[in-house]
C-alpha cells in the first residue's frame, strides 16, 4: 500500500462519564505506515498524575481511583513520518451520595423541641426527604422539613418513633436512621440528691444544686426548715434550680429542702448545711540554710474548725512529694492538725522551694519556704597543664559550683605510674585561696609522666576531685640521686664483687640511664672506673689475678643518663674474694644420742692464712653412695653440733669441713656411727587416776619394748596448766606417780616412755578440770580408767572436807 499518514480507527466517545473511585480506561487504535507512535495529553496542559498508566504501546490509558481533579479533555495523538492524527474525549465526574453529617438516637422530655439535620455530598448534589416509621414525612404544622433539616416543636408522646433521613441523586440513594424517644415522668432525686451534709467556710459563697430527673422540666422551690426562701441581696434562685447564698454566716447553717414539681408529680431532697470557721496556718515552714548530711523539720501546723477533715501534702519545686517512693529522705510527721515535713540526710539536690498544701472540706491553703542546701564545692573543671620543666608544671582550672558556701581554697594532687593512687603535691603559692585559678606544682621528678587533679574546699568541707588533666611528661635532667646500699664482697679468687641498690625508674631523670662504678685499693689515690649501661643491673665483678685475697677496696657508685653524670654514693669499704680454708678439722668423732640424734665433735683448725667463718657437717647412709648427703652448718668457732632427724638403727658416715665466703674447704676423714634402736611405738595404756583434794595419783600398765625397739628405762609425766600454759614434767622408773595440782586451774596430762632411742608415743591426754567444787570446801574424789578406747569410765565419790 506504500506509506500513508496515521488513521485512528478506534475512537472513544466525546463525553465519558466516570464514577468516583473507579478505574477509567481510554483506548486509541491507529493504522499507518510507518507504524505510528501514540501519545496522550490533556488539553489543559495539566500533566498526568503519577497514578496514570500507559499500556499496549501507549494505546491504552488507565486512570485508577478516579477523582474530581482527574476530569477534563483527554487527547490521543497518532504520529509517523507521513503525518499525524488526533482524537479527543471529555471525561466527566459523577459520585453517589455519601454522608457528611448524620442523625443519632435522641431522648427528649415531652413539650421540648426537636431539631435534626443531615448533610450529604454527591455529584450531582443530592436532594433530601424524611421518613417516620417507613412513611414519608410532610412539612406541616409542628413538623417542618427544610433542605435536610427536621424540626418538631412541642413534642408529645405520639412523636416518638424511628426516623430516616434520605439523600439521593441519579447515581444512588443513602439512608441515615435515628430513634426519637419522648420522655414523660414525675420528678425524681434518686440520681442527684442533695449531699446529706454540706460544709462551707464562713464568709464564702455557697451553691446548692437542685437537679431532679423530670420530664418535662420540673419547677423548683427551696425551703430552709419550714421557711420558703425568697430572693434577696444574699440569696439567688436560678432557673435551673440552683440556690446560691453569698457571704454565709453561722445563721445560714441548717436544713435545706428542694421541692420539684411537674404535671406528673412532686419530689423533694434535703441536706444539712454546716458553716465552719476559716482554717488558718498557725506555723508554716521558714526559709533556712542547711548543710549536706544534716536533717531538718519544716513546720506546717493549722488551726481548724473541729468539724473539718484536714489533709496535708507537700510539693518540692512544683512536683508532689511521693513519701512512699523516697522513704530514705522524706517523712510526714505530726498529728491531725500538723503536717510537718522531716527531711533526713539532706543532699544538694534537696535545695529548692517547698510548699505545704492544706486541704479541708471547704478550702485549700498553702505556705512555702526556700531551703538552701550548703555542701562541699562541686569538682573543678578544665584542668590544663600550660607549661612544664624538669621539676615544675604550671596548672590552670575553672571553678565548680560553690554549693551555697564560697570556695575558700584549692588542693592539687598528682599521680604517676610509680605512685599508689593520688598524692598531694607541693605548689607555689603553697596555700591556694579560693580566688586563685592557677598554680605551679614544684618538686617533680624529671622525665616522669604526670597527671593532675584539683579539689576545692569551703566552710562545709572538701569537694570531689576534678577529672584528671591530660598526661604530660616532665623534661629530662642530669641524675640527682645516687645509688644506695653500696657493698659487696665474696666471689671467687681474684675477684672484687661490688653491689648496690638500683636507682628507681622515677628517679633516673631521663633516657640512657646507667651506672659508673669507681674503686681503688685502700690507701691508693687513683680510681678505676667501669660503666654499666643497664639501669636494672645491681652487681659488678672486677677480675684481676693481681688482686690479693680478702683485700680492702674503697668503692663508690654513681649514675648517668643522656644529659650527663650525676652524684656518686658515699664511699664504702669492700673486701676482695677470699680463698677457701686449706686444711680440714682433725680428731673428728661421732656419738649416737638416740634413734634420731648423733653428736659430732672436732678440734678447731689452727691459724691459717684463710678465714674460717664456721663448720659444716655432711652425712650419708651408704658409704658407696656419698652423694646422698645431708648437711648441718654452724657459724662461729664451735667444735660440736647435733645432727637430728635421723632414722633409728641406721649406720651413718659423717665428715666435717670449714667454710668462709669463698666456699668450703677439704673434708675430714669420714667417721661412722649407728643410731640407737627407736623408742617403743606403744603408748602407756590403762591409765588410771585418782584425785583426792589437790593430790592426783596416776597409774598405768608397763610398756614392753619389741625386739627392734629400745628397752624402756623409765617414764616421763608431762602436765600443762591452762592458766599460764606452763609445761611441767616428772620422770620416774615406776608405773605410778603422785602429783600436787593447783585447785584453781585446769590441767592437761600425758605420759610417755623413756629409752635410749628417745621419747616414745604419748598416752591419750587426760583433762583435769578446776578442782574447787563449792564454797564450803567439799571435794569430789574421782577414780578414772583410761584405755586406748575413747571410752572413759569414772567412779565418783563425795568426800567431806576436814
């Protein structure tokens, strides 16, 4: 067919109606070659809203949820290279009626007037009509209808029923229903009676309400006692039945009756009016100053008419005080006419305005006071280190709140990694007054990291500290502290050992810290120096074959760092290493004292070039294995020592040597000795004791030693007094003993065997309690048998004192 301009084959109507909320679709179909492109526009040049959708290559225009603003003329344009064509259609808007205002169920007294109005919106605008009980209402007489409004004057019982307002246009119809109830009843005070007792303050105005439930409205009449009340300069009678009495006095008190009447009946209600004297706050709270931590009572006492109920409450800074929530600080105290407030352990946040509120049946009163709480100052702020040297730091700060008492002074504290907590520091000025906000901290250590804080004080006390300053490091300096406790000695041959107490890190004053060791033989002038660059080293050893043994040297130790050398310590005398003793002791002998003890004796070493500080005894069991050695060392010029803790019936080898700081000398020729058999392992049994007065007789069975044990040579009775804890003993070769005890003390007694092997096992302890039994001197004699069993059997006999 060749190319030709677009031709729109499918037209939409010139006028297209669209309902509110519906989805409108406009379709435009065109032929042409080349294939035409379709576009849409509104002739008013108003752009399409975002909700508009174009589908099927723009052939279909869809407008969802159609609204009034979407109306207008829409144009479809088909265009290609040969030309264009267009089709138009006007879209109109219509809507069914919907309610803007409806009616509600209503109850009105007979003879009242009714007015109902309903309003609806729609396109086109709806018309109105009214139905009663399904029947159309006509506007005539008492019933008037005008543009959706219904009015009925002077209602009667026949007007009651179900009413409907009808709104309609050509697109729809809607209904609004409501029920009208016409009320007719005699007056009744069942729901609104007068209060049985009414109270009013003398001089005030009183209103008494007469509000019966009645249809139609009742006519009210007031009586005081039997007298009908009439209007005058103090008495007002209102149409709604309210009685108002101005500036009441005691004479106005009494019984009041309201009588209500309509055509259906009569009703009355009665109440008693009591006129009370005005309430007066006789003692209210007083403004005062108080210190943190103290307690106070704010007074609130009233003079009130006895007929009144009085209630007290308190407010703090405009908020009611909850006495249940803050029981730790607030408490109400006082009687029925006193509402005093006790505040315990007052804190800074308790300062402010306190109001006592007094409520009675007829009036409310209040009294207030300002409580100023004084406390230590709040922490200072913004502590800044402004200038630092090797020993000083200049500080500044801003003051905190003085909390009711002027700040009188400041204290500065410092902390370093080497201190335990915060410490007071020296300052210039030495005493910082409350008007000073800068100070210089002095006496600081060089090259140490510090942080500072400031505390303020006033007449109440010292406040909390400020936040710490930023950490700063003092400048470095030459060391000003010398090492202490310089000494030494010992070591091996040809050595001079020098020791000292290191300088603490906080006193090293800078980096590159170390020690200078200076020494010289006593009597010489020239010092030999050595340098150690390790600050933690505490020992220096000088080795030289020319050093004579145990020769005295003058020694001093100094300190240095990258800034230079510091002071030296005081001069100390230190001896060079000595040589070990060169000869062994002679005439060594050993004797077994018991199963566990050996006594070793020797002759002292004669004078030798080497010092002898003491002697050392070494011992072992097996001569083939002398490495299994025990040692006993004794310092001084002794020639004997006991070796203890040995095993019974065992052969020991023993040797003696001398020692000094250089070590031990050669050992003597070993000697051997065998320890005695061990003591019997069986304790004395069947111990019996008989107490007469202060005399205690003890008896026990003899102990028979075993083949491997030492023979029993006797017994030792050990007894200890409870009062002074002194221990006493009695030795016997018999199996009984008699003891004289103090009658005013308690005792613990034990029996052990004696043998060459030492003390044997002890019997079970015997507890003897205080002997005095009574004021008249009667004594109890006890006969008790003690065996290995824990059972103790005693025969008790009563003896009379002579």
